C-alpha cells in the first residue's frame, strides 16, 4: 500500500513515472530490433515448452498471461527503483523526514492548491485560527496588529524602537511545521528577576533578526524559513503606533493595554499617529485573497487596529474575497461589556465601512451553567446572537459549534477550520447572501 501512495492524485509523480516506463519500453523494443528478435524467440520457445510440460499441450493464451505478468512486474520494479532514487536523495537533504516522504509531498501538493486565505487580527485568538487553517491550505497570510504595548513586546518596543513582536511570534509558531522542541524554544519565557525576566526567546529572536536584516518584514520572512512556516506572517504596518480609545463620556485612554483597565464604554478607537503607512504585501494579500477572515480576538484591541492603518479598510471593502468575521463567544470585561453579536459587527462596520463583512460566524454550542457562573464572576457573559439585527446591516449569520469547553472557553482550531473552509467553498462564488439558508 505504501508504494501505491506514490500514485495518489495531485502528486505530480505519475506523469514522470509514465515517461520513465515509456523510455524503458522503447529501449526494450530497440534492443529487440538490434538482436533481430532471436532472444525473444528463445524466451517464447521456453515458455511454450514449460506450458507443454505443465499442461501437456501448447497454449498461446498462457504466453499472453506471462507477458502481462512480465509487464506488471516491470512497472513494479520501475516504481520501486524510482521511489528509492528519490528517497536516497531526500535522505541526504532531510534525513529526519525521509520515512514519511510521500505523506509530506502529498500534503504539500494538496495544501498548495488550497484557497488563498488572509486573516487579520492579533492576540491568542488569531494563532488558534491559524493552527487550524494551515491543515486546509498553505496559501494563508496573517496580517497582524502592531499596537500591542504590554509585556515583553511592550518592553522591546520601548527599548529597541521596534514594532511589537509578540503577536507576530505567536502567528509564526502557529503556522510552523517544525519540531516540537523548536516551538517550545520560541515560546520559552525567561524567569527570574534579571533583565531577561519575562521576555520570550521568540521575541528576542525576532528583535535580533530585525537588527540583522534592518526590517521586521524581512526578519519574518527569514524566520519563516527556520520554522518551515506554511504561509506568511506580515505586520499591518512597520511604523511605531499607539492605540487610543475615545470613550462615550469623551475621555481618551492612551495605549492598548490601558483601554480595558478604564472600564468605560468605548465609542471609537484610533491610532496615534493617525496616518500610518501599511505594508504593501498586506494590501496585496487582501486584494488577491479568496477569503478574508477577521478575528477571533479582542474586538477593539486586536481586530480593529489593523483596519485603522491607511488603506487597509479600503482594500478590505474593495476586495472580491468572501469576508468573514468570527465573533467572540464571551464578552470581554472593560472592552465589550454587554455587547451582542450585532454590536460587534456594527463596531467593525463603523470603523471599516459598509462592505467590510459578508458573514459573521457565531458559536452555536450551549455554554454550561457552571462555565457561565465562572465567567460571570469575572464580569463576562456569553455573546447573544441577535440575527435579525445583524441581517438588517446586510450581513449573513452562520452558526456552528466552534469551541472547546474545559477549564476555560476557547475556540477550537479544527472546528474553526472546518466551519470557515465550508463557508469559503460554499459561499465564495455566491452572488447573493442567502441569510435563511446559511443562518438558520
């Protein structure tokens, strides 16, 4: 069965194997012509004698059977030989993966034909989505917020004047096809009380790569090779920005990490400076995408900052891609207190403009009373899905079970991937939004 895997559709192997077989057969015919068929006559005569000795009579059918078996045996020998030639080469180049070579090739060929998906956001939610999406397509681009100003990223941002690497690092690791030890290394956070305390190795690595290459976009490209990343990770901008929030009472809170701490209702968020140049590759990714996904993640501090970068919201609106917003399952204290799904959607449309979302994907699984009680103590509650209000904004609703419920509620990467890819394949070429069929 292992040899037959080399003949799977999409491997781009059968054509060359067939050409190899034609070459062998042509060579065989040439040899027969050179030696005037006498050796073929000897073989045929030997077969006749063997059949006569076995059955007591001559049989031309048996000669044909022997010929068919010889052809089949020849093809098997060619397949084995070709497979071992390729395996010998790969054994030198990638010794640790030689045993699952055929599976690697098949996966890469299959994923390479997947739809072009561009995801926008930041934080933990974006990396969860990417872990799932990379199993369906390798044509994935993550456009990541650069407004983070807390923790290790915030310190490196202030000390080195670079864009915050934390969310970029998480996306790289999420899309990586590398050894578990390498992932643990990139996510390792130094302990103790020294200058390195609290920093993750991955953040320091990206900071060093930024210094070496002189550019974070290039640093991410080089790092992607180290981690064998499926797809690409791009910052929304390479400029040093700050996220500010204008509250409903008119006050302004400066800094992404301080916004939830204010515990006030947010009217709008904005970047400082307001004019921020986008990364051109990010705009191209939006333009050429088959699907664009916003979220999941904190509405105002993870999803929204990308849309505030110059040209980003316009590129999103003008893109012919299917635009999906993955709504949060629970409200976020200090940021989306009391928000329904339609309020999440409205906030995005208010900042990015009409046409920024085609469909919103919401969770359909019931949250257990125990988990609701647990989150209520933290000031959070399940996001109510008010379909009619969402549809009234020209946005469709798709419900699906997309979460895990353990000690906390988190989106499940595999469930997210299945739901999103089903939407991409079913809805991408739809001329109209069939709310009734998709949302109920």
